[in-house]
């Protein structure tokens, strides 16, 4: 999957360079002292030739085919151009329509002038090109799930030009890992490395089939580890040149070990821009092992929808620093619901492991065997508490409804001085509104005056369930909590909107 909508656009390092020069101007040590403290420069560049000889024989080209039914569009237009479906494949995964590829990889032009013709049977048409690498000598091959997705036939070509029809053992879209099997023995297999020993700045190499050009070698360095792009896994970021057709190929360290599967690039132009991502091989290996054993992946789930904890929220509710996963909603009847987890809780630990970012939680839960018990630590109302939960097996995620507003109360609310002070007019919740919004208590926002609350994003129809670490179950609770507020400090509100919980921080106006 190649994306063009990554959250943070990376910029140059002109500021850092300027600061470095400013530091030199401000402090200039004597030349002898400088010579003693300066690190010795490294000479020469790495030689990848031995790595290519070592790993290259285990890297394969993967070609996928689909059966063209009578009356269906053919794979090409007679000029070697890719059809609309093929273009969509590359738009989806690489962010760019498939460019011209070597003639041997192009689809065949339509036969018989207008299609049809012949015996009316099914024809196999080229669908896509990717890469992979041999895991075991008896023919198990690892690649990306998106390389083989939707294929009627998979053809694996070895570097010695032998071709095999491959069987798809299993694929997992969430991690983009797939395993296929070819009928061969005595094959050269890769060695798997230890991702925990991988260092930022380390040289790495990729081998693959960009644009169908088999056994293409590119190299670069590790730019970052644990990069969160919003997917299920923390990626290895590199500046290794990756292009359409590299997907599924190995990322190799200088010891000749595979430490990742090349999977994505970040691009605003459609071409390679110096930022590529690889799936860590330890994560991929766990998935591959399950695929080999059962053809599917068992993944744990607890039934919560989560979000990041911002610095403003963490400081205003006493959490200290932004950490953990904010629970925005709890699925009814789910393990989280049975364990007593509530919307607005912040899960800070799972089985004793700290959750630094929200994305850590689904990875930890997903790697937990369904049916096993786990301990959770949640931050609620200014304090931490431990809960025990039984992890269920991951199924299709429930779609949360959003934007549904509870019915307006029939009676016009009475506005108190406290409500005028904060700029929010609230009313009691009816039993029906509590049931509809799945809350035990709270007050409904009837209107929001122009000012700090409106700027913070409070809307009519929101349900406020806590102010700071004070639980709100009635208008009286709301007014009491507002009266105790320090008017010069930010006011954190925990509210429900539809079925989702979130924190908003109202900042006092500056005089």
C-alpha cells in the first residue's frame, strides 16, 4: 500500500544546520582541544556485493494472474498500456498509475479484433508484479498480502529463471503479510535477523522487482524505527529506493539477515521521494507462522474504540504527560464492557507493559491469545485502577455510529449563573436519552455561547459526563463543579458525542 495522505509532511533540516553554525560562532575551542574531542571520520562506503551473492538467490519475482471471463475487459489495449483495473491496483497500493513496464511484463493485446472469439473459455490475464523471499528450503515464500490479493493464479520466478505455480497458504490484510507455497525442495532460504538490534543510521539493502525489473538492488539507511503510519504495525522507515514491484521483497542488514518486508512508500508526486516503510520481520514472522499452521491469523480484541491522549488533556486531568489510549467508546457486551472499562478511561498498561501511544494497545491486544486473561491499568477520575479482562478473538470491527443527537427536551432549561459563567447551558438527561447514548449519567448541552467553550469545540447535543476528575450525573453536579473551578486554568471536559467519548479543554480568555 503506497500512501499519499500521511499525517506529517517531513521538511528539510535548514534550522538544525543554522543552529549548528550558530553554536560554532558562539563557542570556538582551541584547535588542539577540538582535534582531541572530534570523532574520527569513517572512510569509504559499504560494499554490498557479498550480500547480493548471499541473499539474492532467495529473492523471487511474483507475478499474479486473473481469469478473464467472456465479455470482460481484456488486460491491454494493443499499445501495451494497462487497463483500468490494473491502473486502479497501482493507484491503490503505490499512489500512481502503473507506468510503462518492460515488454515481457505487459498484458497481451485483445484477440480477434473485438474480443470474444475462440472457444469462449476463460483466459488468464496478467494482474500485477511483486516480490517475495524464500522462508524455507521446502518452498514457503513470504510476500505482501496486497501483492496476491484477488489473484486467481500466482507464479513465482526464481533468480535461476525456474517458474512455479504457487498456492496461497494464507494472507492477513491487517499486517499486509502473505505466505505462498511452491512445490520445490533444496531452495536457498533467507536468514531472519533480530529487529531489536537494528539501529537508526544503519545501512540496509533491498532486493526486488521494481516495474518488473527482476533482482534489482537498492540501498540506504534506516531513517527511523517504530514509525506509526496509522496501520496495525510499527514500521521501519528507510531511504532505500522502493517502487512498484518492490512490494513483498526483503529489507536486509549488513549481516545478510532479513529484518523487514518492503511494503509502503510516502509520496506526494507518485514517485519515490526518499521515504519508504518496511514491516518488521519479527511481527511478520509471528503472522507467517500462524498462516502456515492454520491459514489464518488469530488476533485478540477487547472491544474498545480508542484515540490519542493530547498533552493538554493529560496535564489538565492530572495524568502528567501524554500517554496511554483514550477509550472513546465501549462495545456493548464486549470483554471491555464486562471488565468495567468506561468511555473516557485512559488505558495506561496492558499486562504490565506501558502504553506510550494509543497505537500500542491494539498491537499488544492483537498479539494476545484469544481466551487468555490480561490485566489492564486505567486512569479514571484522577486515579489509577487495575482491571482484569478476558481477551476475545478478533472479528469484524463494529462500526460506531456518529453524529446522532439525542432528542431535545420538551421543557426550556433554566439558566444558572454557573452555566452563564462557563458559556454552556445544560439540561438533565431523560431515561430515554441515557439509554440511547449508552451513558449512566451526565448532562446534555442545550446551547453554547460564543466564547472559550465554543472555540474548544463544545457543541449542542454533547453529553458532559465529567469536568476535570469530577463525575457529572446531574445539572446540580455540573453547577457545583463549575463553582469550584479556577477561572485562570484550563477546564477539561469529558463528553460523549454520539457513541464516542472525547476530552475537550476550555482555555480561559487572555486579558
